[in-house]
C-alpha cells in the first residue's frame, strides 16, 4: 500500500489508464481460455465451427496483446520517470 501511495504522489501521469488496460488484459486472457475451452467442446461435435472459433481466438489474442503491451510500456515509463 505504501508503494501505491508513493507512485500516486511522485508521478505526474494519470495511473487510471494503466489500471484500465491491465484489467482489459486480464479479462481478455480469461476470454482466451474460455474460447479455447468452448472450441474444444464444440469442434468435437461439429467440425464446421472451426473458422468461427479461430476468428474469436484471433480477435481475443489481438486485444490481449495490445492491452498487455500498453500496460507494460506505460508502467515502465512511469517507474523510470520517478
């Protein structure tokens, strides 16, 4: 808790964007697991759904990668500026 207070006090950048993007990254990571689990169950019954699940996987993976990259880049900049 002291570290968080220190960050808020010493940084000039708003931290809410980093927190929001970290939450989006976490949610999309969970969504990736859900898509993989749903795909394995559905594809075993119906092979025609492969393209739909592949599209869902690619969109979710792209969202995860963008959010994770932003979070890591901005948090590193924030810490280095202190």
